[in-house]
């Protein structure tokens, strides 16, 4: 399978999502200490889904929905980082 086929079929997004799921499984023990791992991966996965929707020719509504979900995850990640920063000594 060529790289062009990976992209034109949208399979590249599935490959990326599998790698991200493996990353989450590997890091699951650290989620209590660093909850932004999950929100960061959620934001990234949503962006990958937007890419997949675009590659497969879905409407802009679907792409916008995935981008909006990514934005929500990103805001949650920022909030978690700010909370963590307040708890750390300066």
C-alpha cells in the first residue's frame, strides 16, 4: 500500500488514532498526576478525525464539528494546566 493510498483512503487517520490509543494505554497510570494527557489526546484525536473527514470528502459541517470538539478539549487542557501551575511553587 502506498502513502498516497493511505491518505486518499483516509486510513492514515485510523493508523494515527491507533497510535494515540496505544499512547493512552501506555500513559494510563499517569493520568491521575497529569490529567491533561487525556484532554491533550482528546484534542489531537478530534483534529485527526477532522482530517479524516476532510480526506474522505465529508461536508464542512462534519469537519467543523470535529474541530469544535477539539477546541473544547483544548480549553479543558488549558484549564487543567492553569490549575496545576497554581499548585506548583514558583
